[in-house]
């Protein structure tokens, strides 16, 4: 199992568009329901910083998120929308309470 935290900051004029693209990913995830993926995205109170928590149950295979068409559309132009980052950290679990529940 692989868990990662991705953090980046968008340019202020692109924050709303970035959020809309993320919402489109969730729309498609609700329809496609890919197995082996758990995913959460957050916009911080500064309005421009985004956090993504991604869990891939089979770390020997690419993340099912990569096969989601809306995620590809989100990634298109991301470099232009970003002001900083991304930073990507693998999360080493100690414990969680209902964070990645089914």
C-alpha cells in the first residue's frame, strides 16, 4: 500500500478553476468507482494551497487515479496554474481513525 500527500499552491487567479477541475475528478470517481483507490483533496483557508491525500492499495501497480479521464484533464495546465510546488511525501502510517475507511 502506498499513501502520499501532495501539496502545492496555485496562482490566485487560478484557484477557483483548480477547484472546479478537482470537483470534476470526484464526479467521475463517483461514476467509475475504481478499485484500490482512496483519495481526498482539500483547499486550505488561504484559498490557494491545495492538499491531496492518495492511497493506492496495490503499490506494485500505477495508481487507478491515473486512468481517470477527469484527472488527466485536471493535470493538463497544472504547471501554469501553480505558483509553488508540488511537494510529494510518502506517508508512513502510524494510525488513523476513519480517515481511509471504505
